[in-house]
């Protein structure tokens, strides 16, 4: 993969280049730019497969740079020092990022993800920008073996862990196997009315039909599915309903 780095902080760009060359030799750095305008010209002229893009830059930030392009036909990894709230927005959009200061392990994971996604779509960027603007965009991007599927969070009934994957169950009785762990999905759905009732299950609280007592008990969802509640999470679940 041919890649370029766009970051106005030269020491950060140099560190990133060093870590990439050390940990992901299959990525060839063909240019490093500390001016966003120069980076924009390089994207248009050199046609990289992958762009490592800083967000906070003078005159033109990373988002403005992307919005000025007629199309985005490359994979994208943001580099950022954003806070936890902003990082949730990246998870919602399934766009990868590296948190400064970057590490070799994080770079390897990010590059592995972008290889399987084949670029970034306008829908992903719309979700990201909306979340960062505080508009609460209601859709999330779920990665699957075929690419990405954009779904409304409230269309999900519950999610079940399957090793390093997650099985997502929808209100229309559709099922989808997602190439993310349940922990990843739980973080993406945070603040959307979901709760982890068991180490293997996350449920939509708006779709609980019944709770049945027991050592932990279990919940019955609107579709009739019975989902166990672990003893350690029972009290937290009851508190959500004022019990």
C-alpha cells in the first residue's frame, strides 16, 4: 500500500513514519506533508492507497481537507489527540484513528482494519461529522464480511458475542454477523439505550418485554428471545428501571 502522511506537527509525522516503517513494512510512505494544502495536492497527484491525516491543522483542518475533495477513493486513518467523546464518533462511523502518541501495535491494528474495508464512504464521513457536531446522528456503521452496513441503532434488539465477532439481531428478525467484538459494539451503542446484561449479551432496553427473577434471572425481549442476566449485573439493570 502506498501512503502519505499529512500532519502539521513535524515531530509527530516523523514518529508516525518511523513506526509505520518498523511495524507495517507493507505500507510504503511516498510523502510526508506538514502543510494541508500540499497534502491535498499530493492526494490528487499521487493517488495514494492510504492517507494518515491529522485533524487539527492551521488554515485547513483534516475534515475541511476531505470535504474539498471531489471524491475519496483511498483508505483513511485519522491521527488525533481528541478526547473520549470525539473518539466515540469515530467508533460510530467505523473510521479508524490513531491516538497520539501513536504506538506500533495500534498502527498494525489500524492498517489491518483498513485493508478489509476498501476505502471510506461518504456515509461514514456524514456519520462522523454529525456526531462530532453534536447532532446525534442516529445511524451506526457495522462492518461485515461484505463491507459496511449503515443501520439505525433503535432497529437493533440485542447483540450476542461469538468469539471475536458479534451476532446482531434486528427488530425485523434479520440477523447479521459483525466483525467486531461485543465490547466494540457496546461502546458504539453507548448512550443509545443499550445495556450489557451478561458477558455475552447486550440488549436494547426499549425492547424488553419481561424480566423473570432468579439468581440473575433473565429478560424476555419483544421477539420472545430469553437472555440471561448475570448476577453481577442484575442490580444495575434493576436500578435503570427504578427498582
